[in-house]
C-alpha cells in the first residue's frame, strides 16, 4: 500500500502561492509535468496533484526516455508505477533516432523539451510544469556569470515562459532541494538518482562540490535568487522598450527579410538598440541560437560609426544599407543550404524560416533559388537580389521549378484542391519571433 503523502499545510500553501504568482489559469486546468524520476520532479508531481484536484482539473506526468543509459527504459516504467499508485496518469516519450557524438547533454536537453512541448501541443495541454528549484536557479546564475553573461543571463530561469502554444511553468524556483526531498522521505516515496548528477564531467556537479568554498565568500542560493530577480526586472524593462522600438522601426516582409530604420535604432539607449538588433538577426537568420553579444556589439559600432559600407554578415544574415537610411536584413543565401523532400499535403519546415506546403499532387525538393536568372521569375524581380537568392523553391524531378506564394498565413489549412490556386505556399514562420512576451518576474 502506498504511504499517504505528507504535505504540510505550510508547504501546500507555499506551493499554491507560487502557482498564483505565476498567473491565471483556466477553469479546470489541464497540466502536464515533466518527471525524470528524481526527487525534484516527483515532488512537483505530488504537489501539483493536490493543486489540480482542488480546482477539479487534470494532471498528466510525462517521462522522456532518452535511450542513453541501459537502465533508462526500466526507470521510466518504474516512475509510471510510482505515479500510478499515487493516482497520477503517466506517459513515456522516447527520443528516437541517431544520437550526436558530442554535446550529448545539450542535445538530450533539447530533445526533452521538444518531445514534452510537442506532446502538450498536439494534445491541447497549455501548461507544462518543470521542476527547477532554488539551487538550480542559483547554479544557472553562477554559470552564466562565469561566462560573462549580461542582464539576460543573470536573470536566470523565468517562472513562466510562453513557448509557442505551451506555457512552461517553474513553480519551485523559490523552494530548496532539501525541502522537496524531505517531503518524499516523510511519505516513504523513493526516487531515482541519476549518476550524471555525481559526475565531475559536468559543470553543475563541480559547482556543488565547491558550495562550502563559495559560501565562505558570501555566495548562497538565496543571494543568487535575489540577483536573478533584480536582473529579471531589468531584463523585462529592456524587452518592453525593445518591443516598442521594433513596432515603430521594423517592417517585416513575408519573403523572410525586414527593413529596419537605423535612425530610430541609433537614437535609443545602447542596451535597447543592441537587443532590438539581435532580435532582428535571430528572426531573419533562422539559426538555432542568436549571435553572441560581442558580435552584435561590433556590428552596432559599425552602424554608430557609419562604416557599414557594402554590408556585413552575422548570424546567418546579410545586413545591407537600403533606401531612405534603412537597413535591409536578409538571410545569407549561402547559409540557406538545406534541401528538404516535400510530398504533397505534408508541410515541411525549411531553413528554420519557412513552412512550405503543397497541394496533394505536388512533390519535389525544397531548396534555395540561388543565382538563377531573375528574368525567369518575374514575380520576384522587385525583390533585392540577396533576398531573392535565399528564397525557397520547389525543384521537381524533371528540373521544373515552382516559386511559392509567400505569406504569413497558411492558406492550405481548410483549402480544397483548386485548379486556379497556388500549387505551393511558403509561410514565414521563423524560430524566433521579432518580439515575445517580456521576461516574467514573480
């Protein structure tokens, strides 16, 4: 028989307060929680169960089997047994396919987030809770400080973040690890210790081994959390100001480029201008990661000094002087090297920027237009050459080419095949939007 869960009134009230500070929830909330089997995520699952039941909602626990250790599948099943005994529904998601030879920890983290958020999105679950706690936040701040991060890095992890159709919730950021483990111990609930949490190969483990030394110098998780809150407020203010600037200064085209008014950009405080410039590069470049701050600062200095000349390349983008003192920021054509098979009716993401869809009868390879003669594509002649060269086309087996209709809106979602409709649609759907909800500080 499973022992009763020992959640003290004080702990239950503290958790409810953390959830209230995160924001409003719909009636009868549906929440998913990522559960590795460690003490932190198991504690979060059990706390969420009480919170959800009090609101007549539902809770689903999701465990990702990365397939990196021979015991992983067995451990995932064991987590399911524990949670089922507590009345919590459980699903296992598997990371399939080849694994990289290097950077495996980062790749596993990315795969975990992708699997969890995709499951929530496809099942209509708006909230995904993660078990990062106070010590995780402190380690994040310290690691980012060591790497020279600015305000964004020192703000640490947000308690709530919009990730497309899913909200990522971290309600335990103010809870110490020991308090969570103590709750499980009192309930007689075992957990799984991941051996990687003891391996000195990882920076977080090395930091934990230095905890006494750091404490002697005045560092503590509480002080790190205070730093994160203060930096978070500054980050939020900068993001709000940057969004206001971009609303005035940026003109986004459905062909995946934008025009930026340099006069408005250079009239702002440096931190706001740098942030705005970086957002433009991240959206247009389609790269998994934004360019490093030092590189954006170098570009910004060329703009301040009016030494851009014929242009620069950064973050997979070309930055070129355009008309009326504006900057054209376009995808670097040579970087758009992806070739993706398209089969009619099934959308594909090409170059991290365009969702390309074709009618049921269409198929071929989506690749870049490149340096093909512009006279062959009269609909694109008005575009700057650098923009045109980086656009996707559908290359058929017989070498015929279809140029998509470029748009911000999907036109195939409810469309039946029509003889006079465009055979191919390319919807500009960049990985990073130009603006996003400001950083959450709770």
